[in-house]
C-alpha cells in the first residue's frame, strides 16, 4: 500500500501564482505568536504551531469524553438516561483550557527562510525550543491528506520529513501547493521577490544586488513568468542576464 512515507518529495518548482499567501505589509506582527515576524529581502520568519499535535489532542480528548459518558451509562435503560450537562460542558471547558495553555505556554516555534544563504530553520520537537537548520536544497517536503476526528479526508497539507531524525513538521494546510510555491520563489535569490506589499520597500535593493551579480539564472524552475517590478528593470535583466 502506498503511503506518505513512500511518496516522493515535492519538486522545488514554482507552480502556482501567489494569491492567498500574498504577504502584505499589514501581516507583519513582530512579537505576536503565530504571526509573521519578519519579511524582507534577506529573511522570512513566521511563528508556527503544530496542527498535527493540536489535532491529536482534540481527537484523543474527544474520545476520552465519549468513553467516560459510555461508562457512566452502562446498564442504564435508554429511557432512564438523564444527560447531566455538567458531564458534557466541563470536559469541553477543560479542552479549551488545555488549548490555551498549549497556545500561550508552549515554546515559540519558527520557520525561518534565509534567502541569501539558501538555508531553512524549522522546529524539531513540539515540547522544547530545539530547531534545525539545513540547506534549502536538502529540505524534503511532502504532500499529505488532512483528516477529521473520524479519519474522514478533509483536505491537503504539506509537511517536512527529516530523513535523519524520522520527524515531520506540518507547514501549511490552507492552499498548501501555493504556499510551497511561495517558499520556493522566496528562496530563489536569483529571482525578484514574490508578490506582496511587505517586500515592496526591498525590491530596488534586491534588484541592484542581482544586477551587480550579472542577473544569474534562476535556481529553481517556474511554470510562469516572474517579471521584475517595472518594465525598465525587466529590460535590464533581459539585456544583462538574458532571461
């Protein structure tokens, strides 16, 4: 049977235009959890959480509540079962409290894209601060299905599989293919920065850097054109770099 672990990693190809994952200036919120911390011509930094861990907590907590309710009603005729709201409400309040503790007390996790050095830093374990930094070319990202508590397929996500440590970290489940295209585009330092007002103030200096380098050819292929910010810049790139 084919499985996620046997699938091939996603190619580093820009396949999708950036629309949903358009990084606007208003999305940059330094110091706020689960927000984009930095977005410029050198680094893209985002606080992240593990959706996989959250989903497991929700599933097993819900399963525990069902089993508890089943145990306290064993042997009771159906017509005599009285639903005690406290037995339903209190456990769900406890679930909410657990999620709040995880959200505010868990160590901060970050995805860091280092554009100039072609490196990515990502979390390794949910319960501590440890991160791992590798060359972006060595990153293995896979597509996987998302499921609900009853294991019904609900969508897709992309995740990192670290072959050395046999560990995964979920990256994105909302338009995951587009998010992967964004990551590849951003990490291709020979291309202009991806769409998004957050990058606008850095486009000129990024252009000048690439111009000084002779506009080297892109590191990764794209399924569509990735033009410069202005027609004049595009003409210069074509004349000097030939692409």
